C-alpha cells in the first residue's frame, strides 16, 4: 500500500478533529462521550505542544550559532557578508512592517474572543506594565545567564547568547573548529527529532482542533479564512511587488527575467515547503540562470536558507496580531515593536524546514505574554501558509544574491 504523505495525514487529522469536535459539541458537555473524548484530546494535544516546546530551545540555539558561525570561512569577503546581512535585515524589516500595517488595518480575528484563552489572559491583564517599565523589563531580559535561560526556556536570552557565541566563533577562527562541528551535528540531531515530532503532528492537530471546535463557536472558522487570505495576500504583495521592485531599482533586472530564471527554485520551494530542501535548486538557478558568481551565490544562498525568511517574518507578525485579537488584547505600539523584533529573530532562528516558523512562533507569542496554546489555531492552516511563505523566503535569497553581486561590482569599479 502506498504511504500517505504527511501533508495528507495532516489534512485528514484536521478534518477528523473538526468533525469529531462538532459532533461532541452537538452531543453537549454533559454527555460522557464528550467528557471522555475531551479528556483524551486534552492529554494528546498538550503532549504535542510539550514536544514542540522540548525542541524549541536546542533548535533555536544551534541553528543560530551554526548560521552565524558559517560566516567564518568567508572572513576575507567582509564586503559580501556585510552586504548580505544588511540586505537580509532590511528586507525582513520591510516584510514585517508591511505585515503589521496590513494587520492593523484589517484586524484579522477582531471582535471574536476565544474562551479557551480566557484563564491565561486573566494573568496577562494582571501583569500589564507601564510603557517605561515594559521597556526596561525588555532590555533586562536580553542578557541572562545562558544556563538559566536554557533551563527556563527563555528564548530571547538564548537567541542573544547564540548570536554572540556565533560571532565569537567567527572571530576565534580555526582554533574552535571542533565546537562548530559539534554544534552542526547537534543541529542535525535536533532536526531529526523535529522530523519525528512532525510525524505526530496529524494526531496533535486532531486533538487540539477537536478540543477547540467542541468547546468553541464555529465563528472561528470564518475568522481563520480571513486570516489565511490576509497572510497570503500580504506575503504575495511582498513577493510580487516589494522584492522585484528592490531588485529592479538596484540591479535593473526586470521582474519577468528574474521570475523566468528563478522559476524552478520557486516552484520547488512551494512544493517542499522547505528552503533547505530547495537549496540545491536555488543555487543552480542563481548560478546558471541568473548568472550570479559562484562565490557570491555560495555564500548568500545557503546563509539565506537558514537566516533570511521574509515570508516567515511577515507571517509571524501578522499571526501575533491575529492571536492578540482573538485573545481580546490590544497590543500597544511598544508591544508591536517587540513583535517586530521577535518576529525577525524568530525568522532568523527558524531553520529552512516545513513548519519551522510555527515552532519559533512560540517565541513571538511569549515575548508579549500571549498564550502559547494559541498555536493550536494556527496549526491547521500552517501547511497552506508554509507553501507561499517558503516560496517568498527563497525568492528573497535569490534577490539577495543578485543585489550583493551588484553591490560588489560597483565597489570594484569605484576602486
Ligand atoms: N518552511 C519555511 C522555510 O523552509 C520556514 C517556515 O516554517 O516558515 O523557509
């Protein structure tokens, strides 16, 4: 018998979860079937979230250390890596600002409060701080004893420490080769664990959705459709207008020429939902179709596959605002700035594999005190959204390689 793909399994889990949930809702809370069913679903759903939380810290830590430390073999190309980092950060910032703007205008999830979060949100209201306190608190939460941060799942402090450690590995050079190899292998192992957890995703999703639909009103589904449309539309706006415009303004390449050259990579990214899996195709497109020099492409593209994720960054920002709306919380400007920062770090920290952005989403939610359980709502639509966001992630890497190449050429001709 042919094995059913994970995507299909997730779809089946989604459908089954929603149907069972609706059936339980129809039976009513008093029925013993509902009570027992909900008990099991709660156990299974929580277990799945626990598993995701289990790998989050080692995943973010190793993927950032390895990503930053890989700059080391290119020390001589300081111009390339400066240009690359500036491009990555600026385009991701643009994507997030675009996402936040659209989400503020269209308010996905507005006016619909989810009872499941109410208990958690009571805690949130109580810990509301003044703006200046909040800022001071945020600053102090950046630098922590890394062992404590790892133990307490303090993602932000872990990210900052990983960035610094990665930079130290670049500066330290060849002497610390062993530590870098250790980190690389550790990352591979964690990714293996993530793969195993994703196999449980259909059950986890089913359990979480069952719980949700059995205890909530169906308005959520209508709201989700609006959310999906907003995220897709905005990511496509970034991919079809913003990135091609940047490319045209800097290099003069027309969007049509770019898309023809990038086509293979974009389709592969859409189909695999993984920047990492697409990497060989992306490199081929950059070198053979778009004529980016090997040393530039060989640096910008692999680094971009783990660090540069415009689609993911945009998605995380919009999703955070969506969850805040569902939880009935209005995020202040300052909190939205925290979302801006953490969405960028979460996109940088997410490895280029399917649904990685969903795992690092936890960090964005935690940074502004939103309930982590909310990813239950995002999970069923994650696979659909992952296709477009990965496509735009890869597009960003290709545009980046062309822009950096142009930048270096200009530099050489000025000398
Ligand atoms: N799947 C995305 C990628 O590989 C990451 C994400 O989940 O957003 O680029």
